[in-house]
């Protein structure tokens, strides 16, 4: 097994605060790696440091072996890393289709490629097709999450960073989103780093997992092992 | 009645110039949450460039085109070279920097071109048009002013709506984080925004200067009017800017026209009065009510 994405000795923070301290992550190619931990453990910061939203102070971010630490988000997208931030990040003032077109801005496709890619998105995410001309603000929570994932996929990433995709969704919709995440990994071979507060549902779909606490990795193993570790669940995962 | 019509029409023409300045302010505000206090100074400077070109070449249109191009270049330079340096600093820094830029441009214009009033030629006749024997208060040039701003505004609106570059600008304005994560080079988009704002300002400069004369401070009042128009429109809305500009232009025209000899001195005061009242009653502008707010 090879790692599509590897984070090595990463230190990052905001001002005086060190949010991540010497963090190691190995994300196996084509697998789902869950990043777990309580609020403020550094999960979101980890994704932000990988995608270039913040500059790491130290450490390496290896994408297929090449160190990408400190690159801008624009460069990371072009290198094949798509980051879906938390909070159903649609651009509410734009239409559904405009949101999707933004997803292709990193690739400069021609007109034919663009409409083919859009058709493919609508094919996979049928509810979006009916609403392509509607403002994204009119979508439900589940549809918004669908839209942001569809938008991220249009950048044709190899690595997908998902920050709390199930946050604020009804249980049934949440299950659909998780199901989608699994299919993206199994059917498309995407490497997925899944940040989740809800450890139980994340470990149910993930291949591997790691647990962050106060900016440090306290455990890293395959998902069943983590899920079976009663002490770990008790202390850090809350189930 | 004829007088009323004349005041309304000539006010609307000036209003279009205020609308152009307001649009340039809105363009930068939406992209960066920054009010560009140097916008009037930039417009003044490009108008000086235009006047030099017109004197050298004898062609109004050469000056007109060069002014617009100079506006694009000056806007891009101001963003790249000066305003960019304030990114990530407190917002007040950027405000002070644009005020500094204004003072710099006005000082530079004084050194390069002198402080005396210079007349700027109009593109067309400024003799008032008549319907039958009745003067309607606007000239051929006034028609050109209104048409130029209107055409530019519509062209901008269409480009924003239907082109990829326009989509990048809107995405960046609404949500720079998502724009960056989608691979949009936000820094480059902001430079484009400033360049377009520079173009609008330059247009306003060449259109208004035949009526105001040109001197280093000549755009200060126009800037205040443009700012007021933008605030009436809510600072966010291009349509609001145009409506705000027209409203302000017409009201100021009535003030100047009906209040006799005191009128012309009162217009600036009335404009500031309107600005204060709008900020007190509807700080989000007159068009804010129906728009969606991000939560």
C-alpha cells in the first residue's frame, strides 16, 4: 500500500497559539482516513495546513512523495488536493450551476469539456439538476453538502479533504452523505481525509483513523482497531 | 414645468457621473471590503493624462481612450504596489493608505501639471438641445455622458453575469475563501477589480471635467457625491449605485436650480446632509431590505 498524502512533523498555529504540534498522518491511496477528536483538537487546522489555507511553521506535506508544504490553496487545487471546508460552503448568492462552474476554474476546460463535466455532475447528483438555475441559498442542507462535494470533484482531485460533511444534517441525510463518501473512495479510487466530530459514523466508513487531542496525535490505526479500543473511545471519541 | 423638466434632465446627466464613481467604489468594496478614498484622485490624474494627449494629438478620442487605459493601469498599480501591502493588517491601515494615495496623486498632479484651473473639452456640442423652441436643459454632450455611463454599466453587468472572468469576480467578492479553495487566483482577481474600478473612475473624470474644470482637487466633490450615491445604493449593489447616482443628481439639480443664487453653494451641503440621513436611517442603503443576508 502506498500513501497518496503524508504529513510529517507538521507544526501549525495561529499567532501565539500552537494548534498542531509534530503531527504525522499517512493517508493511503484510494482509502478513507478519518481524523477524529474533540472540538479544538486541531482537526480543521490540519486540513487548512494541508490545503495551504495556513502556512505550516514546520514539517512536510508530501503529495505522492513531493513536498508541498507552504503552497497556496490555488496551487494545491491544481496539484490535485480539493478541500471542502466545514459549514456547507456554497456561495449562496450564486446559482447552483455557477457554484459548479467555480469548481472547474482551476482547470480551464473548453466549452465542450465544461458542459460534459456539468452533465456528469447532474447525472450523479440528480437533485442539483432540477435546480441548476436556482440560487444556492434555496437549497436544503443535504443538497448544499451535495453541491460542495460536486464542486470539489469538478476540480478532478486525487485527494479530497472533507471537513465535517455531516455537520448539521438530519440523520437520514447524513447517512446519504457518508454513503457518497464511501462510493467516492471505492468506485473512483479517491484518497479521502475525513474530519468528523461524530467518531462512530466516521469509523464505520473509514479504512484508517487517527485521533487528535490538543494538537497531537494520540492514536493512529486501522478503523476497526480504533473502534474496538474502549479506553480510547471513552477518553477521546465519546461513544 | 419646463424648468422642472430641465432641472430633472440635467440632474440625471450629472447623476450618471456620480453613478460611475459609485460603481467603481462598489466594485472595490465588494471585492475587498475597502472604501477606496483615492478613487477621485485617480480619476483626476487620468483626466490630466487625457488633456495632455488631446493637446499633443489634437484628437479628443485619443485622449478619451488613453484616459480609460490609464485608469486601468493606475488601478492595477495602486492595488499591486500599495494596497496589497495592507493585506492581513487591520482595516484602518488600508483606509489610511488610500487617503495617502489620494494626497500623493493630488500633490503629484500639482507638481506635474500645475495648480491652475484648466478647461477640458467636451466630446460634442454643449449647446442645449431644443424640442421645438423649448430648451430641454441637456446638450448633445450631456446625452453622450448619460449614454457612455449607461453602456459601460450594462457592459459590466453583462460581463459579470455571463463570462468566466465575471464569475471569478463575483465568487471572490461573495466568498474569497471558497474562491481560493476552488483554485481561483484571488489576488489576481482583486487586481482586475481595481483595474476595472480605475476604468470607471477615468470615464467619470473625462465626462465631468468639461463642466467642472480640471485642477488637482477637482474630483474631490464628485467623489463625495459618488460616495453618497454608493451609500444610498447600499455599497453592495451595482443597480443601487446607478439609482443612487440618479436620485442624488436630480435632487442636487433641484437644489441648485430652485434655491436661486444660494443654490450652487448649498448642493455640497445637501449632499452631505443626505449622506448623514441615509446612514442614520438605513445604514445598509435604500436597497438592502429585500436582499438575502448570509448567516
